[in-house]
């Protein structure tokens, strides 16, 4: 065996050894690390890696670098340690191992050694065969934002729709080593666009009634904020999603296609203001801040000014208690308060439950003329009790049920929803569901179509791709 063949054998042995160590230790090694044109391998977890190889010193480091498969030796360099990506091209794997976990967490635009700016998004297509009293329309039930008898957007049911096309840029503020700065800019388009708009604004401000609507499809900018963090404290400044409640605007954050009546009719969707989050210990996070009311986007409607905050307390490894509230002048919704309490429980590896209790009280009916039981699409006083039960069948299928009792302005409304989440491949989820609605007291309580809307069964199905 000549010297060249011997060197090749040594290189192959080193590559096999490093690959085996990465596999056994759970280290995520970039697929290009040992391919032609690659450079030095990087470690997924540097804390243990540094300790293990510290005694080997620079000699081992240089040896590993020299044995990498670089066709051009001038492109190779010895990293500072075996955990350093060295001079690897930061753009060589923009959407490789750094791409989220199927929840739309995005990719680092500049690789693992880049600036930390992530780009990502999601696409949701869906169908429902009737209005559901929430995101997919209110039938002939009037929308308070457009006045009695109006239906300017058209129907969203019995159609195959682009529900949401979301894109975002994000940089998380990291305060672990002093002061860290971050931001998030999020854009949405689809039939859910109007729900994500700042409809608590004065008309023509930001993304509300400002030429962004195209029939049943609308544009929205639901989040646009800066963030600063230091130590255990971080503060958002700008326009952001509410922390109140369990369900959220982005569809991928929910188990079901349809939304709660409580979420749609009583809870805020977005705020503009400042919100701080303080990690008070291993088990407690405290939130507090000030906003311009409910659903505003860099605008103040009728003197909106409200408190927003609460806490998230981990009672055990299996149990979490969340309390959030907003109190004050909500702007479009008048003066009042909403309190939301959520208890989440993991019973075992397969069974999980969530229990939510909301109370809203405002002066909407007396001062602004709002009344959910009188042909408007919002409530001034309501109570919501919602229970979820989830069962994980296997790594591809999860089943769920949601029961809701919603009492708005004196009338009780009930929904029972059954569905499954099917994940045939990474970053794709398909969600068929059946939603039963019944409200005996709705007969004669509201405007045209009110009784029929809340006494029916609706079938829906959608698919969401995240990236």
C-alpha cells in the first residue's frame, strides 16, 4: 500500500468515526459536511462537544480540518474548535436542517452562523359547506363593521378557498449576553385576511378599509413590532397578536379549521402597544403592558387605552395554568374587561386536555348599541366555557374534540366539533372536521338568519403547508 492509499484509508476511517459519533450522540451534522466541495463539520450541541474534545487540543482540530473533503485546499481552514463551522459557506444550506419543525418556524436566511434573521410562512387551502358563525362567515347575520343588511365581502362557504397565505421575517431578541434586539414583520392574504386586519382602527388607517380588500380576499399586516431583551426580560413594541385565549389567528397554531365562538366574538385578535415578558423562574412567566385597545394597528379609536397581561405557570411537567386579561378602554368595543383562564394537562403520551374559561364585560350595548343577540357580530357581555380532548393515534394521526358553551348577551350557543389532524409528510397537515351547532334560545333573538346559522351542522376540511 503506497502513501496515497494509506492517507485515503485514514480519511475514510476518520469520516466513519465522526459520522458514528454524530449518530450515537444525536448531533445534527449538515449533510454537506462530508460531501465533495464541503468544508469542516459543525456540531449541533457545542456545550458537550467542547468539553469532550478540549483535551485533544489544536492538534486534533487541525487533523480533522486537513482530512475534510475539500477539492480546493485553499477553501479549507482549521476551525477554532471542532464545533465551529469554520469557513463553510453560510448560504450553502439555507433551507437544510435549520428549517423549523413543521410549525412555520422558517429558515435562517444566513445559515446557522448568520444573523439569526428567519424567513418563513404557511399556505392554507380549505372548504366548508356552510357558514360556521366565525371565520367562515355569519350567513345572513349582519357584520357590525358594515351595518345592517350589508354583505360586501360575499360568501366564503361552499367554495374552495385560499384561507391564509402567510409570510414573515423574524429575529428573536436574545438577552442572554446583554441587550439583544429583534423584530417580526408578518403579512397575510386570503379569505381570513379581514380577521387579521386592524378593524378596531378608524377607517383608512393602516390595513383596515384602506384598499386592501378584493371581494372575499384581503391583505393584512397582523404583526409588525420591534423587540428588546436583556436577561430574563423582553419587551415588544408595535403591533402583535394578543396573548388572551387559547386559539390564534394563524391556522397552523390551532388543531381545528373552525374557531371558537368565544374567540371570534369576544376576544381580541391583535393589539398595538408595549408588552413585556419576564421569566420569574423555571415555572413562571409574567406578562404586562399597555395597548391602544382591541384590534388596533398604530391607531387610536375613541381614546383606546388598556392594560394587557397575565401569567403562565407550570404547575408540573404535565400541567400548565395560563391567565390573561385586558382591562380599560378597548376603543371599538367600549370600556370593559376580559379575563381568560386556561388549564392544559398531559395525561400520558397519548391523551391531552385543555380547559378554558372566559368572561367579557363591556358597555357596548348601553353606549355603542352592540348586542350579539340583536343582529351584530360582536358581544358586549359574554361567558365562554371550552373543553378540548386530544388523542395521539400514531405519529401521523391525532384526533380531537372541542366542546363550547358560549353565552352572549343572555342567549346560550353551543358547538361540538370533531376532527383529526393527518400528517402524511413533514410540514403538511390535513384537517377534516364536523361542527355541530345548536342554540334553542337563538330563535327570535337576533336578525335574519340568526336561528338557522346557530342550529346546523357544518363539514370542513383544509390542508396547511408550513415552510
